């Protein structure tokens, strides 16, 4: 949870704490800030929950369940990748296997570029956003097909995923994975060596404007 959870020795394990099960605050504080005194760790957790509520805003009502002793994310109102992957892995169908593969290994345009792309897709009416989820429009389906992306009708081809760095949503799910693959395969973006981050190429800036009406400028 970049920018929300400060790095600590348990930070890499923190996603497992938010899998829909209620967790004691003491356990979360120990997992995330195990190198700190108990009171300092609890204060850090309290501040993180405050920031999480602020970031989610009204769209996040009902997603976070917390009292003085325990914390949980409500899987009814929030899509959690870990739970989605576990659910798909437990289904013995081809569709479930494809869904699990996309969740486990798919590329994704996140960060500032991912958020800007989500804004552009909504502005150009490829997607509709009701504040909780994305819906792919008929125009969006046609536009994706024009890019060579064959959208299979399913429950959530485009998922609304909160970007922890930008604190706004980017596009995940099959549509997000397919758009990232197109951008990489066509050289619109390039992977920065040794990371999963990407940079937009000069031809990519022109194509982003042409295809998505997205004006991209790198930060100085």
C-alpha cells in the first residue's frame, strides 16, 4: 500500500491480512510495523486506517469494517485480488482458469499513467463509472475490438482498482491486462530495467492521443 503503509519488515506480508477475514488490530500492527514499539505500531495502524477511509471516500462506504479491536475489508462491497484468485482456483472450469491466470500474471498499467488512461476511457465513453465499478459500454467494446482485443462477456471485464500510489482508480481485470499488453507490444510504453514500471515512448505519446485522446506529459 504505497504511500499509505510505511515500509516495515512485515510490509511484504501485509496483503494477506486483508483477505476478507476479520483481523485483530494487534496482529495487523505487528505484521506491518513489527520493528516498532506496540503503542507506536498501533498509532501507525490508526493513521493508516484514517488515510484509507479518506482515499476511498464515499465510494468506499461499506468496504472497510473496523472497531476498537478488529479490522476487515468487506468482500461484498470490495474486490480483493487474493480472494478472487482463491475463488477462481477452486473452480474446475476453463473460464475460472483463465480468470486466475489473468489475476496472477497479467500486465497492468498502473500509477499516474494507469489513472490517466482510466480517466480517458471514461471521458471517451469506453467505460462507465458509477463510483464503485466500471461497466464496459458498447462503444468501448467496439473500440477494443478495433485494437485487436476480443472482449469475452463476463461478470467484470474491466475492474475498478484503487491505485495506492495515485490514490485514484486505474483499470484492472481482463481489459486492463489486454490494454497493457497492447501498449507494450506496440512500443507505446517500455519497461524500465529492473522494475515493473513503464515509461511512455515518443511514438506512444502520439498513439495515446490518437487512440484514447490522452495527452501525456512526463513529470519533470
